C-alpha cells in the first residue's frame, strides 16, 4: 500500500469497519487486510489450556459410605480441555476473520432486530456490549473501559448461560465530571440512589426489574470490604437506616448493598453493575435521545427540567433532569419518581430495539464506548467473554415480557409525617417468592406443555404408608447437618423408620431430587407429600440397594433445601402487583 493509503488506514473510524453480514444478519467488525494498519489489534489464536483441576465437595454431612458411586450413569463429565484447531492445508480457503462466521448454504436470512436492555443512572449500565457478534479484539478493548471491584463472596465468580440470574443495578449520587454540580449532594461519598434488582428467567422468556426505594428503612448487615492492600475490613451493620446508606457510608462497597438486598428480600444477588450521573448523559446522547411523554407542563427548579405537555426527545442534561426530578409527578415523592424512571427505561429499550439504532454501526460503536466507560462491575463479570455472554442472554428476552415493579411498601409507622417507607409485611413476600422461584409476572408462552404434563403426572397415583418407605438420604448442597436433620424428622415425626443418612452426595445439586424405580412410585409420591417436593423433583429411574441389600429410594438434598418439614413447592403464578412492561408507552403524570 502506498503512503497515502496507509495514512487513510491509520485514521479509519472503528465505526466504519462494521459491516452487515447478509448470511448471519449481524454486524461484524471487518479488520483491514494484512499489510494495512488498523486501530484495533488482531486477536491471537487461542492456545490449549492447562489440564483442568479436580475439585472435592466441601464437607456437609458425614457418614460411612453406603452407596455404589461407580454405578453406570453416576459419573460427572470430566473437565474439558481446549484443543487447537486443525492446520490449514495448501489450497484450502483461509480461516474467517475474527467476528465472522462461515457462509451458509441457501438464501441469505433477513436481519433480526436485536433487543438490548438499557437503563439509566446505574440502570442504563445494562447496555454492556450492544454490538452482537463483535470481534474479540474490539470486545477486549471495551473490557479495558470497564472498571471492576472485588466484592468477595457477595458475588459469584462467573456467569452461567444455563441458569436464571439476578443482577443488581446501582445508580450512585456521586458527582463526577463536568456539569454535575447541580445534582445530588456535593459531599456525597456515592450512595445507592437508584436501585433495580433485575431477575432474568432461566428460559429467557421473561425478566423482572424490581426497583428498591432509596428511602426504604432497612437493617444493613455486617459486610466486608476489600482494601487497597488486599486485606478485608469488617464494616459493622446498622439498623433502622435508609437503604441508600448500604453503599458509600462507612466505606461500604457494592457488595454491602448486595448483602442488604438479600437480607431484605431473601433473594441472592449474583452480580452488580454501577454507574453515576454521567452514564445518563453519555448513553442517551449516544443513541440520539430517548422519547418521553408528559401529561402536563413541567417546570421543576430543583432538577432544572422544563417541558411542555406532550412528547419530547431527551438526551444529555435534559435526560438526567427527567429521571432525577421528584417534584413534578404524582405525589412529589421517591416512589413516583421510580415510576417515571421505569417509563423512561421502557422507552429506552424500545429505542434500542428499533432499526434506526441497530442498523447504524456508528451508533452502536458510540453506545458501546459510552456504556463501558460508565460501568463498574464485580470481578465475576469483568472479563470480555463474560460480558459478551451476558449481553447475548439479555437480548433474548422480549420487551413485552420485561416487567417493571417496585418492592411493596407502606408508610413508615414510626413517623408522624412519613418521609420514609418500610417493606409491606403482607404484600412483599409473594413478590419476593415469585422472583426467587423464577415465576414470570407476565403471561409467557409455554413451550413444552406435554413435557410439563408428564412431569406433573408423577405425583398422580396411589401412596404407600409412611412406614413402608425405604429411603437413603444424601446431602447434595444443603447446609451442613441437613441430611441428619431430615433423617431425625422423618423417623421421629413422620414414621419413616426405614431411612438412612449416608453423608455427602458425589455432586452438588441446585435442586433437591428424589430418585426411584417404577415399583417404588407409591413410596416416592408419599415421601414427596411429606416433604413438600414438587413434581419436578421426582426422577424415575433406578433405585439403589441399602446396607441390608434392599432397594431404597434416593433423596438428595440440594441447595434449595430449607429445612426438614419446610415445603419446596414453588408458586406457579406471580401475585397481582402494580407494574408496567417495557413494550408499552406511558405518559408521566
């Protein structure tokens, strides 16, 4: 290439290197041919990984071995290793460039709109990597934009594409960057000002975004915060304080906020994403503004929001003012501001799934840059491949099945003139249980009715007497001592005398299971009734022989086990709550 050509390549806008692949319907980063200079480095071919290490399960219940662990079908899959690709022979076509897929036979498929979930403040952090199919090198570049924070055991080590997940999205009131002097407390250490717990279902048919009011009175538990030297500092909890103090106050990190969510709701948070005021401004500008609607004229001197009744397109400072105002809508409180924020988020998601955004490489490039620069995440999702996997899973959820709701609350009875709220003692638990048990708040299409009917049929039929049940109990992930506790309860309270406790299972299970042979179905149904097990826990197959050589049902207690005699049957329908969905446009009142 001549000097002039090299000069042009050196100044190529990365956004101009995104090209629509008609075979896949996705935008791909096409790097320049070898010999040309590119602003994005080429990825190196992956090298084989080291041999996987084996792990042993932590001690839970101890007992003398009584089960044949070498029986067919009982072995777990061996850890896999990376295998280098085959070497290309002379005359064969070259490997595709990073981000490309091999061409497929048949007519080209039409491009499908990508549904990308976006939020505002901390909530808009979910844009993650808005460019589906991005080349590894560019994703690596985006990873460099993202800040990570180690919150220890408060977050998971990684992300699973095969499980439901809970993501806490935090918008802080910390003022950083130019133009933010008029917002929040100028001396704030960065409290949890906007909080949304996003639950994404295991089958990706639905998601629930539950807002947590910053003025909710809670007990913040003890938590640990990593220090710069790598040590951990214990931060003592405080009772009867606002939820927003779970972050920043006394040096609390996002892990403390995650722990507080679990203490309040009983829902385990897997990961967090956090951003400050600047995220609202940069991200809304990157997409060319977000459409909002107000039912009346708005003139709020505190947030500097001034709008006439009707529809508007907001970005930058105006967008931030819209989501920050609390004196222009409803009863001028935080709960009404939450509703306005939820309406804003729904509009933002509709904007992101529109063709104007998804067919513009320049917009996608700007959006990805702005989003990743605004983010702080836990180390469990801070790697490039993890971010990409989460983005791909998020976009599977239809906007019509994304529900916005708020923790059910009542006015604080301890205040004569209530300015704070407390969790509703009656309405909150059904909501929390629905999220914990992966129950949708919208009507989703049931994909496998025949299969579900077959599972439900396992509980239909005769029941044996409790005294006839012969069962071996294993701990497969429950709290230490759970197998012995269950044994004592079955024998002393329920009359299941032919029962044995055999210690830890070979593998850790998320769900409790009951394995039985066909001729033991009546015993299995009776035991399921006693323990409150759902039909999905029933696993027809083969029984094992106990220490006397007699066939026995196998009960393995999983991580979901709550205690002897506590039912594991989950709700099948979510409670009726005040909610909205991401596909509907609503005017703020």
